């Protein structure tokens, strides 16, 4: 499954998702698409005037262009996600914490999607860290089981048996 991780540039969460056989949806992949685009003149200044316009799909015109520009990158991740892991209260070094309003808007859209979402708080101790890792692994394993159940439920319908 495609799993959105939040903060969207968390290599730790992305690695955990990948190790469990899922595809992490992270901002690095979205930025890579833009940086390797021949139309970009000067990476890493990889936002063009089109991003704030595309961001209008996610935020009103009154919202600052920086938020709309970020939402043009985060929005496709949110739309593509089949599940999400949200790490709350993470320190600045853990991921992208630079724009609180973009973060709030992104988390709002993830929750609103109706997909499975695991919300966890950043661990402060070794025991909390072990607990968070276990919660993430249990969540990801549960997604595998629910996907298998959904597929086995669909098989009779596809064959015309009811």
C-alpha cells in the first residue's frame, strides 16, 4: 500500500514503511520529480509560478503563496495515500516543521480522507520508542491483513459467484 508519512520528509518513518513492504509517500520523491525536470532553471529553487496556482486546489487564494506552493507538493501525496502515519510533536530535526499552517492543513486533509491513519506522539524515552516502533509495525501489518481480506472478498464477485 501507499503510505503517507508525516512529517513528509521523515527518513525514519519512510524507512520503517519500506521495510514492511509498503511504499512511503514522501516529499523527497515529489521534489525529485521537480528537480530533475528540464524546465527547472535553478534547482534547488524548484518552485515555479505554477505551484502556488496548483496549490489553489488545497488552499484559498487568501492563503499565503508559500503555503499554496507547499500544498502543491504535499497535495498529490495526500491524494495518493491509501493510509497514513502522523508523528505529532516531533522536534525540528525529525522532519519538516518549518510551516505550521501547511502542516495543519496537510494533517487535516489526511484525516478527512477516511483512510486508515495512525497518529502517534514523538517518543521521549527508550521505552516509548520501542512502543512507537511496535505500534507502527502493528499498524502496517494490519494494513496487509485488511488488504488481503478485501481482495478475498472481491474474488467471488469477479467470477460472478455470489
